[in-house]
C-alpha cells in the first residue's frame, strides 16, 4: 500500500489527485481518531506514574527546599552523593541487596527445579494437583500476614522456635532473634524460599512437562537411571527456562522486595547491618528521616544501575536464546 | 520421567508431602494461637495443638467490629475501584496497539515498554504524588500510584487481541459499518473474557495485598486504611508497646497476642475460602509471565 502512494510523488500531482490524497488522509484520520483517543487515559497515567518520576530522578542533583518548590530548588551537583557515601550505610545496603539477590537466585532456582522434577515424577495425579495448589498459598499472601507468621515463630518469649523447636534439639536458652543480626541472612533466605518456591517451581514445572516423554522411554530402554535421565534429558530440556529466569533475576539484582526486608525483621534497628537493602534504605531516609538528599541519591543510583543490568541481562538472553528475550 | 526406582519414588513423595506440611503449618500455628487463651500463650508460647481453648480473642474482635469492619470495607472499595479502572485502562491501551496498521504504533509500544525497563523509583514517584498531583491522605493514594496500569498486562492483552481474535471477524464488522468503539465493545471484549478474568484476578490480589501505598501516602487519614495496613498498624503499636513498657500509650488500646492472631486469621480467611475456586485462573495468571508477550 505504502509503495503505491509513494511512487506518484515523483511527478507533480494533478488537482484531482491532490484532493484524492486529502480525502484519503482525512478518512484515515477519522478512522484512527477513536483509537488515538482510547490511548489517552493510559498515556496520561504512564506520564504521571512513570515518566514524570524518571525526569524527577534529577532531584538527586538538587537540594530540595519545599518552600521554593521542586523546580526552583537549587542545583548542588554531586554533594548529595558525597553525603550518601560519607558513611558506610549506603554501601552496606548495596552489599546486602546484591548478596541477598545472589542467594535468592541460587537457592530459589535450585530448589524450584528440584520441586518441579519431583512434581513431574510423582505418580498420583491428585497428589500432584493438591501439591501445586497448596504450594501457591504462601505466594498468595501479603507480606504483612507473612510478618505475623514469622513473628509467631521467632517471638523471643513465646515464639514457636524458642518454645518448641529449639528444645527438641536440646537448646533451652531462648534466642533473641530480633536482636542478633547474624541469624537474618538465613531467616530471610528461608522466608523468601517459603514465599516464592511455589511460584517458581510451577514455572519450571510447566517447562518440565513440555519435554517429549519418548526421550525418557528411549533412555529407560537403554538402561538409564533416574539420575541419568535428570542430568541428560530434564536439565537440558529446561535449560532455556533456567537461563531466562536467572538472567531476568540478575537484571533485577539492584532491587529488593521492600516488604520482605522492611516488615519481616520488625523494623529492628539492631538488624540493619544484615537486613537493610537499597529499597528500605531509600524508604527510611525519605519518610522516616526526611533526608531527601540521601534517599534521592541512593534511588538515582539504583534506577541507573537497574537499567544497565536489565539491558545487559536482556542482551545476554537474546544472544543465548532469542525466543526468551524480553526484547 | 520414567522410574521404577522405589527409593526415588519414595523420596519424591516424601519431599512433596513435606512441602505441603511446610506450607500449611504456619497457618495452623496462627489459627491455634487465635483460639488459645492469652495466659497459656504468654507462659508456654504457640503450640501445634490448642491446650487451653478460648474464644475470647474472637469475642474481642466482635466488640471491635466497627474498626475492623471498616478496614475490610475499605479494602473491598479500593480493590473494586482499582480492578475496574485497571481493566478499563488496560483494554483501552491494548486495543489500539493491536491494530498492526495504526500509524505510530511502534513508538507507542516503545513508550509503553520503556516503563518496564527504567523507573524513577520511590523518591521521585513520591514527590510527583505529593507535590504535583496530590494524592496524600486521599482514597486515590491507595488506588492510583503504581497499581492502576501495568505495562506487562497491557502487552499480554494486546498479544491476546492480535493472536486470538481473527482479523476476518473485525474486517467483516468494519465492512458492515461498525466503528472501532463498536468492534471493541461488541466483538473484541466478549471474545477476550478469559484473559480479562485472569488479569482482573491478578490485579485484585495485588490491590488486596497492597500495603505500601498506605504507608507511603496515608499519614493522618488512617481511617482510609485497608485490612493490610490495619494489620500492620496493630503490629507496629504492639511492638512499640513491647519496647516502651513505660505506659506512654494505653496498653488496652493494643490487642493482645491471641487477638492479633485472630485478626490475621480473619484477614486471610476470605482469600483461603475463595482460593480453591480461582486457583485455576491464578495458575494461568502466573504462568502468563513465562509466555513471551
């Protein structure tokens, strides 16, 4: 269609051709106008909710003064960033964010793959279905509810851990979970696994069941053990899913689940050295300490690094497996 | 997997069964905590089997039904408005994008997609919603920021429109003189019920579970709290009381342990009752993520 309209442009158009073009254009416009109008509400929302904040990242280079307003507040160069790194808080938050994410990626994926393979191997259909349904329950809950559950376990005076589980192992001295930071990397990894394994194992399971069953049958005829089937058929079969999920998670390595790190440790200041992440740092600096400078500087770095990591991870995905890339 | 290895089969069933228990026990603990007497809880802690039954926690809740009921009602109002608005915005944005011949389609798609790659984060978003468009301490603060439209769902919906609705049907409608609005309402929407239901469910759960908008944007109007923020507030007051045993705030104002557990049980209950009915769509909703949009 477009080629046809382009070709006659080379010579001068006659009057009738011109009016025909105009008519066509007007018809096209009238036809598409309702579609453009439909786009308006969503576009307005994206501008307010997404694009204005992107531009707003620049306040990291300003000294915000509410009496002057955001636009008139003076530019201060990099001083917010200098202030941000004047003590080690931000670096600890960054370290925690990255290390937790690495732990989550490793544990989460290994565990989800094991569960997915187990689901695929189970013989009883109903048992399989019930397992899948139940595993998603923790994923369905809000973090607030999860924080109640964790407190029921870890409450130092009447929690289930100190009163029932630890005595089983002969530990009678109650542990003050919310005062000692050394336990939290383990606790948060377990809570993360508990909340998310259902979700990720179902993603892997849908990949495992798409593997052609005849491979397994042929392997068994050749005398392959269960272990050999897993290593040589299942894992290669779900390799694209593994690569995609891991790389997408690496793309989000600068971000953390705010609720997990904010609510589950009960805002205990004693635990910040192992529970503070960039997201809780930014929140606390902005809304609890009213320190716009530091929070905006930390947020700026998170957004920029996040963007770089997402782009990088996607480039890798599209190199390894074009189908699974986001773009 | 083909296996007649008894040890392996045993291990598989054992693992799956253990995980079922691991998913359920925490709820059981909450529930037992809510029906155990406060004295027993304080002395012996949580147990798997209730030793001293007491429904005083639920009696207390019945007495406080006004505040809990209001939080519940707010959650329902917020989630209903949010889901409807979200679906309307999503459909209206996805439908034009499903027209392959729409001039500027590529640019508009990028405009949408870019929001998935890059975002301003909390500080500028907070500034926009408190200084430019003020939603602080309003119902809109619970509904509008972050949640009203999700680029990912728009892309899923657009893909559904292009792949599951035959172009011939739309072409025929146009020849018969239907305009775009008519095609959308009379043809596309009725044929897209499954995807709309799935996205609506995922959005509903997101709104129901959201508590961050409450702590970001509601500072004085705690009467607008939904059930999640209400729960969080109870928890904060209780831990404040625990760390400041100075009688600064009225101890009676904070529900005791079994009551807190009872509130949590009541907050989870409707979701758990409804879950078996919607779990099919829920699974569909989360596996949408693994299908490229």
